[in-house]
C-alpha cells in the first residue's frame, strides 16, 4: 500500500506540473511571439484562447475511452504540441497550442477521477495538493518565461517545457502496462467529467 501511495503521488505531481506551465509561459513572451510571426493583437488573442477552447470541447468525450490509455494519449498530445508549436512555424504554433489544450483537458478530467476512485475518503486533501501543484506550475511557467529567453531562442524557450511532458509520458507509459492500477468506475468518471466541464 505504501508503494502504491508513493507511485500515486509521483504520478499526480508529474502530470499536474504539465497542465499549466506550458500555457502560462506564453503570456510573458506573447509580444516576442507576435513580432516573430507577425501576428496582430486579435490573432494573438485567438492563439492564447485555443487551450481554453480545447478544455471546453475535448473534455466531453474523454469518458468514452480507457482511462490509462486516454491519459497517456493526453500527455503525448502535450508533448507533441510543445514540439509542433516550437519548430513548425506559425501554423505549427496554432496547431501545437490546440494539441496541448486537448492533452491538458484530457488529464484535467482523468486525474480527479482517479483520485476520487482510489482515495474517496481523502479526496479533499489530495485535491487540495493537486490544486497547489497546478498553481505552482502556473507560477513557474510565468516566472521562467523571460529568463529562458536569455538562454535559448524563442523556439528553445517554448520547447523547454517538453522535457517535463516527456518525463511524464515515460512514467505513465510504463504504468499503462498495468491497467488495473488506473482502472476507475465509469460512473465516478462521468460525474467528475461533468464537473470539470462545468467549471471549465
């Protein structure tokens, strides 16, 4: 049981960290992105809104897929999106942000579902820590956005966050071989799914 809890906490923290920083890191450097890709303020606003659009759309279909496969796919989308937005031009910038938003939406639904199913009596405290990690991730994304530009170019600064999603992908892919570890009841999953959609 202790081993299970340790793995559980590692998984939650690793994934939660990837759900905010890659997105919040865009805000402080949006003017630099606008200059490089010749975007006006309206188009830049659409760019930063893409993840929110994905949150509201993709979350509704998550409940129809296997939780572990879906969460691995979600992390993969985050990783792939970070690569595409960094190195595939202006179209890749938009496509990558959309892919990241879809991946984040998937994980946003699945992690609370997993917590509710495995630790129903401790859900409040665990969700509190989960929310704390999300907040820390948001702050780190904002805090490191500009300093990263002193080390890398714009593409490298955006790609930097792919390191963390790659780690999460490796961890969760290894767990995918044990489907029982992540199996949750569909009823609980759908309730959390609805809650996340409403809050989104």
